[in-house]
C-alpha cells in the first residue's frame, strides 16, 4: 500500500477505477482541514498509475514525499 506525506502528516493513498482505462488516485490527509489531492491517469496497470500520480503530485509540490 502506498503512503504519501504532506509535511509530517501521513496520508492515505487510494486508487480507484474510472471510466474505461482510467484511474483516479487520491491522497487523503488524516487532518480534515487539509483538502485531498486528486490526479486522474489512463493506463492498464494500477500500480504504475498510482506511482505516476504520486510523482506528479510530488513534482508539483502538492505532497512532500511518498513511499510506493
């Protein structure tokens, strides 16, 4: 199971099937004051899409780090 971190706060990572070959990856912080971060990707492999979404979120500065 992947984990993401915003600062020192550990966030739950959830990957769900979207329409067709799409995936929705959401990073849900345990703090309800912080909004979830969501990325939609297309691909056949769930794990690769999850990792790709987490890399996108990290490079854009929306999460600090992740463990896949």
